[in-house]
């Protein structure tokens, strides 16, 4: 498949070199649509309105006067969420361990903790380096022991963001945090979403937190939640499914997850990959391309990739458009990302 795309681009370069450049036609701001365009608006076209969010993707409501809710996960472990982001805190005999500090509600995290306990925050764990999950760390106040993967520290040192203080404790593969009678097991399973993105497991509560990989009830965010390694992302979702947990905290959306949610995401990803593989095997380059653009290798390749994405979106729409929240917002992105991975990775 990769060879086919490279041949497509190479052919276009040869045509350009032979002088097949076409007449001096003025480019159009928008021309005719491709054949068989899906009903779902493509990237860059605003829909009249998005599809309704399925009931299975919804969670308990947020009290608008507070702007967050706290969910008891058992034995001193709690999730905090604004129904878009999620973080956790663990209460032990002498203090509190916080996991992530999204800036959208970081000022409320200590308020939420005070609903449960008056104990001080002693530790802060970073799931990974991205600002949307830990950019509120400095706003928590105090001077906790900050724990993260060594790659997260490297990325944060490069960024030099005062809102994300550097961790003081790092690890390479595994780290067990024992505070009083409570335990959190931290592990690094390789690159998927971002280097340094860790698994945080509370064994007594059978709760696993992995951020930006599985979004229960929802379509993954665009381009597999900006995964830096798409094959690694696919492998990590399967690894999450295989682990012995009961509750999943995914870092986003309105509710916690179950193994059934992970199985649903795996099924969607498998269907997506199969549709792109079929499109790569059946679609010929240069179809529906204006002959005047034959010497433009980017147009030549872009036309081919667009038609692969169209077939992918059409092939998934009937089964998935009403099963996953936000399906229509990012299905085009997923098809393009899957094509890129299959041809380049």
C-alpha cells in the first residue's frame, strides 16, 4: 500500500518533469464535489448541526453552580470531572495524592478535595506532559512531590512552562507509590498518544487511569487523539482491554469506562482499518482528477487520499454514526489518519 502511494507521487513528478503542466487555468476556490460524497460534512464544511450524542456516551450532570462533580471510586479514591476532562485524587492517612490538574477546572480541585477531607496535598502525579491535562498544576498551590515518567520531565524541561512545574521524582518502567496504607502502581507501556504517557493503577479499587487513549462511549478525538504512534495506539487499546481492572478513567468525557467500552473502541478501530485497507486495494490513482493538474504531485496524491477517505466514511456510516458520541465531528480525521498510518508506518 505504501508502495502504491509512493508510485502515485513519483508518477506525478515524472509528468511534471516532462512538462505536462496544463493550460493557464485560474484555480477555483471550490470546484465540483467528488463522486459518492458522504452525507457527513467533510473537514472545512460546517454542518447544520451535529448528530445527537447517544445516551450511552452521556454521564451524570454537572452542577452548574460548582462546575465540577466528584465521583467516589472506593477506598479513598475519587474522580473529579467537568464532563469534558477528568482527574483523580486519593486520600490516605496523612494527606492526598492528586493525579493530573486540567486547567479548565484546576481552581476547583482543592475545593473538591475539601468536600472529602481537610488533609494536605502531598503528591501530584502527571499522566503525561500535555498542558490540557496538567497545565493547572501550579494553580493547586502548596509544594507537592511531583511524580512523572522520565520522558515527561524531558518534554517539560524543553517547554519551560511555569504552569507545569518539573517533576522531582521520575521513573523509566515502573514505580510504586505507597502512602500510608494506600498504593498506586505507575507503569510505562511505550509510545502511543505521547512519549511518557503512563498507566496509573489503583489495585485496591481496581481502577485504571490511562489518559487520551480510550474515551468511553465516544469517537476518539481527531487523528486517534493526536496519537504520535498509531500502531502503538492500536496495541495499547488492546493492552488496556487485557488488564484486570473494573473502572477506567480515560481523562476525558462525561463518565468512567468499562471493558465493554474498550471492546467497542477496538471494534470501531478494526472496522476503520479494514475499510481503509479495502479502499487502498480498490481505488486507482488519478481518478476524478482534472487533466490540467496531472503535473501537480500534491494534487495527484491529495485526490487519491481524498477518495480513500470518502470510501472509508461511507463504509462506516451505517454501523457507527449513532453508536459513538462525536462520530461526525472526527470520522474524516480518523480515515485520513488511518490511511497515513497504513501507507507510511
